[in-house]
C-alpha cells in the first residue's frame, strides 16, 4: 500500500516547515540555548503544521548531534527512530479517544518513570480541547510541575475551549493559515519529486481550495494524481467541482446590469456542468470580495494576473460598495446553507434575486411619494373634511371627531371626569401635517430597507418592531420584548431613526419605544386598563394593523 503524500512529505527539519517562521524561529532558539519549556500549547487551523512542529521539537530535544543549533539533524539514531514511529520516549495521545479522567490519571502515574532512550519524555496530546473537565483537572498539577525529564505539547484547533487554568500553564503559539504562494511552491516541489506533470494554474486552484491548510492541499494533489493523467486546470476543475472563471464573471456581470435571465443562465450553466453549488457560491464570494477590495482601494491584496485585475477593476467601477457588501453577504449565506438545502440551485437563485431586487439604495431613492392633500384637520368651505377609516366613520357633513378644532374639545382625550374608552387600534393623535400612521405602515418595509445604509444594527431592530400609533406627535414603536426595546431606546438609535423619518416623510417625528405584549404597554398606548384590549395584551397578545 502506498503512503499518502502528506505523510510522505511531512517536514523532517525546521527549514522545511512552510508558513510558520515565527514559531520555528522561537523553537530553534529555545533548543540552541537549551531553554526548552515544560509545556507548550499549539493552536491554529487544521493542516497548518501543529503536529509536525510538535514532532520536530521532540526530535530536537532528544537529538544526539553535538551542536545544539544543528538539532534535529535527522541523521542520528534518535531522529531516525522518531521518523519511523518507534521512539519510545515520544508518546502521542489522541484526546478525542482518551477523554476520561482515568486516562489522565494513568498518564500522571506513568510520567514519573525515566526516559527509555532519550533525554526527555515528550507527550503530544492532539485535539486537547476534547478532554473532559475532570480530565483537565486531573492533568493540571502535573502540567504545572512535571518531572524534569517530561515535556508536554498540547495541540488544538479550538483554543477557546481550553480552560484558563491550562492556558496559564503553557507557552502558547498561534499557527497561521499558509499563504497561497507558499502552498503552490510546496506543491511544485512535491510534483517535481514525484515525477508528476501539473499546470501552474491547477496548482493555484488547489491552493485556493485548501483555504490555507497545507495538508488539505497535498491531499487534493494526491487525489488528482490518482487519476493517472497530467494535472491540468480543466481536470482539477472537474474533480474539485468548481466552475470556470468565466461563468463567475458572467454571473457578476448579470448582477451589474440587473439582467435576471443572464444571471440564472450562468447559475444553471455552472450546475449543469457538474459544479458543486457550495464551491460555486464560494467562487462568487471570492470574486465579489476582490471587487470590494478594489472599491476600497486595496487592489494590492488580490493575487490575480494583471489581465484579471484590469477586468475586475472595470467591473468594480459599476458597483457601489454597499451593493458589493450585500452581494457578498447573500452568496456567503448560500455557500453556508447549501449543504442542508434540498434544491441545489435554489439558494443561488435566491441570492441572485436578493442582489437584483433588494440591493441597498440611497435613502432618497426610497423616499415615498406622498400625494399633496389638504390638512384634514382644517377643512375649507369648498372642500369637506375627508373621511377617516375608523370603525365609526363620520358622514361627509360631520366634522371629524378624531381631530378637534380649537372650538371643539376632543372627545377621545380622557378628562378627570371622563374615562378613556377602550379601542382595538390606536389612531393618529396630534400627527404632523401631511403624515399619518397609515402612510408610515405602508412604507415601513422601504423605511427599514433605507435604514440599512445608515445603520444595519438599527435596521435589524426596526425589522423586529411595528409602528403602533402616533400619539401626542410621537411615533410609538412596539417591540415583542423588553430586551429589544432597551436596545432600540438609546439616543444614537433614536436619533438616526428620527433623521431618516425626516428625510423620507418630511416630518420631524419624535420616536417612543414600548413593549407591545407585556404588562405596562397598554398605558403607554392609551388603552383602557379595564378593557378587553388591555386584558389581551397582558395575556401575550399584540396590536396589529391590517392594511
């Protein structure tokens, strides 16, 4: 049975470790000055060299070379034993399979025995975050004060799950994702060493698909080499399930020109050719990210050819930054959710539709057109007061009781001798001229969409509330919980909301926030405390408006 390439080409010397120079230099200096610590924690993404570096450190501290700076030499008996996997003083423990407290107690009992071959017994505990709380507690004392001949090296991909008591007892080293050029160079060395033939573009595609993990990249190369053919770009795209770059460009071009037919054709062309939906969504996200970087004057961060850079710059000039941000968000959501979707093309089509029809626009573009109409509170002799859509609608010859004139008291306003009548839907009270609750409710979705440009956080809060009434010249917003109300009811959030109300509706309308389904909200909405509406509100009901 042949050995996997990532195991065959595992680095055996410090200089062969790729992309982690900051860690390699620290360990080399520690070995050279013989100041090796008793416990290390290696954290970082998968496939970036944590276990490899741990084994190199174990080789270095037990190497027989006379010059400490030359360790590991990879030539002595101890180095060869580590390479071949039968060095007795290197103990590798898989924490995912040994999670119990009994396993850690067994380790604690055996650690006091002296090394069998080398100077140090090195314990490498991989995926250490899988240990139980009791196992961590059993390890703590030994980890803090191990015997002089013992070294602990802990490796994890989820450092946030490690208890602080363990972190404080280790020297922590963070591994980084490996850059694409470094992965390509390493893949080229493997191709030359194995006698393969591979196109440079195919190696670049493999490096990008690995997302900074060297082991993933070598595994993909091993998979492509198993086909028995030369590794070409077309072959790599077919095996990896990626689409051609031109299809991605065509899709983004369709978003740019708002051409839904061309966009759908590009999506189905890619999927019909066997492209994986998640991979295609990731490619679109990567391309849109490049356009966004160009718009943000960071084109130097792009790792593309000059021709592609010029093409992307021309396309980016036709987009607003907000549009690109929204497009990246939509296709990134499609890439994350495609695994659970039953229809492969659905999430991509929805992302395209969102980009075409709900792209962010300036607030002025979403400003509603309110037809000019006279103030219903001030009827003229030639024009009677317009009727209001209330349960008890007055006749055209009757004055509107909801808007009192100076000579007529408002019967809907409570007085000390007259209790407020209960009502099922609050009406406008002292609303500014030219604006009503009905208009605000009709334009609420457009208002929330316009808020995205000013403050996405406030937009999220507005999406979870409903305009309830205009009372005493203030717009009352109802929230489902006290937590949401408290988040919205801050000077910054209220200020940006009032500013957008002024821009869209030409009305200086203060905002009040209430909880619309808990006790206490009925008083703020001017609902009779003994009425049926108040009882429904206290039982969890909500006041809604039917358009």
